[in-house]
């Protein structure tokens, strides 16, 4: 029974990834506004109904990869040793994610550029970031020791996410040759001063 459940979940994950890749490819080729859910479903070799089982709309399909990284980041923060201070745990979790799934590549950079061009994608991305901010704040609160004097968890989570966003945007816009994680590390070090 466990083998069947594992196989079923793996097939679902593969289908979800295939739909995401088709949505991203079509959006890069034709522009977000010109791509329909039907076209994405056709490119992923699934029905429109199957598409709806996985994603609420094309915005979700395009941004799926980013959302998965976010979920993984929150999980890795929660898995860090409890003795780590919140900021150190978040920084270490970023490195854990890079080791596990690799650093973002040009496909990811293309999605970032798209999100800045299309209001529907930007709105969805901002909503995702707001949800992540709440989850990070919860993880920070869970990590705080009783009587620990630290900055308000929502503020720390927001500062962390803004630093990631700015570092990423500069990496994309300036087409830096160094890996993204080096840019992020540099900015997180600068931002960390109030939190360490």
C-alpha cells in the first residue's frame, strides 16, 4: 500500500512539474497574456480538467517552482537546530535549499523578469510573499527562547525576504556572473547587523 501511495504521489509531483515547465516555456515564448490554460494543458499533454486538479490558474502554474522553493525554505528553517538564533537559522536554511535543489538558474531568472512585467503574476507573487512572511514569522516565534529580547518576528521575516528580493533583482538586472547565493550572502550580512 505504501509503495502505491508513494508512486501515486511521485506521479502527481511529476505532472505538476511538467505543467509548470510548460507554462513557463509558453509564457517566455509568447508572453503571459497570450498563453491560455488550454495551451498549457496541451503542451503538458493533459486535459483542461486535469490542469484544474493541480493549479487554480495559469499564474499558479508559472510561479509553482518559486512556491516550492519557498515551502522548502520554511521547512528547512524549522528543521535547523533549536540553538541557532532565528537570523542564523534562516541564513543556514538558504544554504540548505541551495545544496538540496541547486542555485536558481536562467529559467528562474526569466520567471522573475516575467513577474515584474505582468501585473497578474506580480500580484500572485506578492500574495505568495505575504504568506511566506507569515510562515517565517511563525517559525521565528517558535525558535525564540522565553524572555528572549529580539526584534518583532514579522519585522525580521520581512527584512529577510526584502533582502532576498533585492539581492535577486540586482543579480537578474545586472546579470552578475557570480552565483546568486554569493550576492544574497553579501546582502544578508549587511542586513543582519540589528539581528545578531
